[in-house]
C-alpha cells in the first residue's frame, strides 16, 4: 500500500460544499446543481492526492452532510417517520439530518473526542437492513476510475456503526443495535462483492470505536465480523483502520483474522508500536502506521517518525505509512495563509502539507536519497526550532505556579443560591437563551467592511450597539427573564477570544467541518497565554444599561478554548488550561465591576476531551475541573455563574459537572429526548439546571405544547426552584423567522407550567 492517508477534507478549499448545500436548502440550487458541485469536489480531491504521489488514494470520503448518516442510508436504516414523508432520496437524507415540519431529526453528538458531530442512527429489531440498489461507494469508485484514479473506498466499519447507533424510541427493553450484526454483515459482504466486480483492489473499513474500552462481547463481534467479511474469495483486500488511540485488546483480535492490513494510530496511541512485533498474526499482513498527526496542525518530526517506522521493519509483513486518522479535522492548505507570522508558518502543516509529509516518509522507507534525507532532517530541525521560539510569558507562569495546589472554592452553593435568589428576583422556571442570536447579513457585512477598511472602528461599534439594542428589545418583548446581548461582535465563540489573547494566532481560510454545512476556523494556540485588556466588558455592560432585567456576561471556558483550537504540543494541556483560566478569572472580575450579576462560562467541550479509555479519565477530569474552578472561584457569592454543555453523552461526566460548582448548568436535551434527565436524577444533582427544550440545530419551530411536554418531563426530575427553561444551544445559526416563534413558544410553555405548579 505504500504511502496513504486515511481520509481528506470534503467541504472544498473555499467551503464550496457548504455554500452549495445551503443554497439547495434555500431553494436557490436544484438537486442536479448540488450533485454537480459534489462531483467536481470529488474529482479535484482524487486528482490532487494522486498527483501528490500517494500510492493509495482514499475514496468515498465525500459526504453531503455526515459519513455516519451516509452509512445508515447505504444499508437502508431509515426510521419510519422519514419514510412516511414520501420524499425523494436526497430530501429524505436531509430530513434525517435536520428534521422537517413536525418530524424530529436524528440525534446529533460528538464523533469520539473530536469537535466533529455525527448523526446517531436509530435501529430496532424490525429494522430491515438492505444494501442500496446503487451503492454510493461503488458509484464513486467507478467515477474515480473513469478519471484514471483507482481509489481505495473508505467505509465505516460495521461494528463501529452499530456501537454508534442507538435503539429507536419504540425499541423494546433489552434490544441493543449490536443484535443486528448478522444482517448488517450480509449488506457489507454484498457491498464488498460489488466493489470487487467494479475493480476495487483495496477497501478501508474504519473501526475507531475500538480505541475505547470494549466488552468481551463487543470484541467477539469484531472477530465475528471480520472472519465473516474476509471469508469470501471475491472481494477486495481489506484494511481495517483504528484511530483516536491505541486499539488495545482489539489489535490481537484483528491480527487473528484474515484481513490483509491493519491501521494503527501511533500518534494518539504510541505505545502500540512496541506491541506490533509481538503479534504473530501481523507477520503476513500490512501494518499501516499512522505517524503523521491527522488532528493537529504542527509539522511532523519526520526523522523521529521515520525511526518509529524503521523499528517496525522486519517484524511485520509489510509496512505502509499514513496519517493517524482522516485529515477531515485539519484545514486544507497552509499556502492560503500568507498573513501568518513566518516563524509560526514554518512550524505548521495543513492537509496538503501532511500529504507531502506522508509521501516523503514513504520514499524514506523505500530508498536512500540525499533529497529524502535532507527533507527528513529539515523537518526535524523546523520542529525543534519552532518549539524553542514559542512565546514565553514568565509573569503568567509565575501566577500559575503561585495558584497551583491551592483550593479554588466559592461559598457553599446553598448560601450562594439564597443571596442570588434575593438579589436577582427571578420567577420560578426562569427563561433565558444560551448566548448568541442570529448573525444577520447586516452584521456580517459590517464585519467584512471593518476587515476591508471600508468601515472604521467607531462606525463598526455603532452598528454593533444598534444590533445589541435590537436584540435586548426583542427579548424584553418576548418576555424572557434573563437576557443576553446576542454576541453580534463575535465571529466565533473561540476565535473571538483568540484574537484578544496573546499566544494565539488566527487564520483567514483555515476552515474545518464541525457538522453538516457548519464550519469553524480553529485558532492556533502556539505560546503562553495572557490577557492584556478586558475582552467582553464593553458590550455586556452596554447591554445591561438598556434593561432592568439581568443580562448574562458571556465567556468561553478554558477547556473549550483548548478543545476547539489547535493547541501547542510542547507542554501538557493542563498547563495551557491554567493559563487560559487566569485570563478568564480576570475577565469575570471586570464583568462584576461593570455591574453584571450573571456570568456564563461555556464548557460545551468538557465531555468532548474526555479520554476514550476509562483509566485515563481521572487525570483529565482533575485538571479540566481545576481549570474551570480556577477561572470562576474568584467570583463573588452574589454573582450567579452559569455554564453550558451540549451535544455529548453526559452520563460519564455527571460527577464532573457537579465538580464544576456552577450555580446553573444548561445542557442539550431536546434532540436526545431529555435522556440527560435520568442521569441528573440518578446522580442526585443538586444545583440549578436547564435541560434544553428547543433544538436549535434544526429549522423546525416547536409548538408551545411540545415545549410544555418537555418541561413536564423535566419537572419530574428537577425541583422547580432549580429548573431553568432554555434552548439547547446558541441561536447564531438560526434566522429570526424561526427564532421568534420558537422563543415565544418557550416563554408560553414556561408561563403555563408555572401556573400549573
């Protein structure tokens, strides 16, 4: 297999797919036009990877929305409520992703420990799995072959697909999706046969679920799956790829099957390198060594990577080199960022540069050439030079050292709740939103004009103040109890702070897909972090001056600032988190001084960074909780501190949420059908909580009756005096035509529920 990558970005170098999909949703682009954009992007990707010198080009990595949704549609795992709509296939596909009319979409949650979100398949005992008549992987293979590029189709592995799925709402107790393994394997076996008939030599099956702890039954299912799929003679050769960590017990399972290649992530799971030589089953297989980081943007120390690979030669059948995971998680091309500091640019590699690194490593394993040797040496020197030049702030380091080990405590919650209740005077079931309001075309035009120099700072500030005044007036008119300023001045909840903190750099075109058509530009955290002046006080204080109702100050928490940035790799994450926490601690004090009585510190990524292996979790949670409490423990007892978490499975971190010691925690719940309430109830969670009652990631507008039903369920789990009423997440991506009736329904339902209580 030689040199390859496990996947590639698919949104387009200039977000062409995002724009086409959103134009299609808005009725400005028909289905044929959308499909043509997809064909052009796929062709460009295949040609680029082939021309770059990869020995094996991945195919079927494109998606109009999400690869897990694609896998569900591929095997006809379409829930009945979407079939009943009677829509054309692509419209059904998007209805599953976004909902339609009164039909709720599939649940959206995080892809392992990344900031990518996938759609959760719903399965039941009567789900009749069947391979699509014209399977997309086969069609795309033929499409690439017609362009002269033989590809390696990439499929979501069958066991991971089932482990990521959830029982449908009407599934009987005791059913688990893994019960459908045999019919799913029949679909996969048929697909492999069709790919072989089309001419595919290799196929890649991704099984990242096995980088997490798995039961004996799940490991047995993995063995059963690949014994079954490897048995037929008419099939492509199979690469089973695990990533996001060490495959652990799954590695000998795969080594014992007849698959031809196994992919291992030696960036997130470097210890696996020492075990590869101990597995006899790998001596007649290809091991695809993932030594180039697919999730971060730092250049690879190619000399060190080559040494790792050289240590495997002779102990495995054949050796190939690759990225640690798909390059879906990094931007396209560093060449699009001429504005970055040259010293920092020298330390970075985006997707195209990482492909070049893989190609150079592949050559290094085959030949000894002066050019290859020079390339390896230069890369290693650039890494060392960059780390030595990283920004150092001794004042910040001294502050962190002085605070380390001290308890970061506020007054007891009951005492805080009493003084906050008296000071804020809120009704039972207070209503609020999570922070952001729609970024209108006028707001985006003003930001663009400021960047281009067509609008000066004073003019920009005037427009933002006008937008804030409009948002405050709207919330008062709707009857919300705790208001927000709407964040019109913020391009992104992480980038905004990165642009105001020393130690960060931001990109112009470093877009990465988060979900569907939603793209973000993660900043690059490359040195010690410090705050030189207040970052949010001006806007929050202005909003508070417009109303007698409390306005929340809005901050992004230290763990989320880490998780949604490309973070320096030359010191522990815990040390960087503490530096971020100090900056936020100072900001909270300034917000209090400006008269803000409520401050929200968002940590939607708290669950996201949770290690996949249980043994690694206590250490992470200790520093993550510690960083949040370092940021917030300086606040007065009279200041009500909120935090927000979204789009994750929360059962594993309920104790950690309690450990944050926030006065109020708002949590995504609408799309996951309020299942978090069970976890809260079982844990005896004793602080304020707002389980979201309005799914903002769908264009659906809930009725007051629908919100009231969710609230009725919430009241059964949370005492009314601690229950808040709010949407699932910020409203930035929604339009006012959806937002206003949805919030009106939210307020109506809260008012009715108060009356009933």
